[in-house]
C-alpha cells in the first residue's frame, strides 16, 4: 500500500489563472507559499524564514470557486496529491514541474480582509470531483 497525500496551509502568490478545456472543464492554476519561521540557534546564529512555493492545480467546480473567490494574498488550506510531469523547453532541455492537484480547498482568509465585500457569500470549503485518468494529458499548459 502507498499514500500520496499533501496538506498545505499557505498564502496565494497570484490570482488564479483559469482556463477552460474544449470539453468545458475548468482548470485553475496558481502558486501557494508556505513559510517555515526562522529561529536563533543557541550560539546566536540567526536562521532566516524559509519560503517554499507550490504549484496548485484545481479542476471543475473547485477551479470555478477559485476563479470567483480566491485572490493573491488569501490564506488557503489545500489537500491533494503530488504529481510531476516533464517536458522539453524551447532549447531542448528536459524540465520537470511538480504540482499539487487539489481535492479539497478551504478559504481561511475572512471575507473582506483581502478584497471588497462580495454581494453573495463566498463558500468557505469546496471539494473536487475525481479527475479522469486521462485528463492530465489535456492540460492547456
């Protein structure tokens, strides 16, 4: 048995970029920053904060929720799995990108804290429908 599960709590680095596949399925991508706090060693050496950036991918209704309600700076809880894919760049160099395909997202920023108050209430939690096995081949990016 094996497990591929990721849980992140962090801040959105940029507004989600949402695309729609020819089939009408929404796909949202954005970066999420998680930061480990710095500290001071017993000998007085300062260890600075360390920020890690994660590439988040949302599908279908979860992507549409992000399109409406998620903004740069918002704090999110993301639950999903790690996936990697490789491609050749313009110079023929093989590149690998690691992404978090989210199954669940919860918005932790209070409404109105990072953007103007919305007329309709924003959902605070959303869950993703399972992605078809061959859908990642249709990624527009």
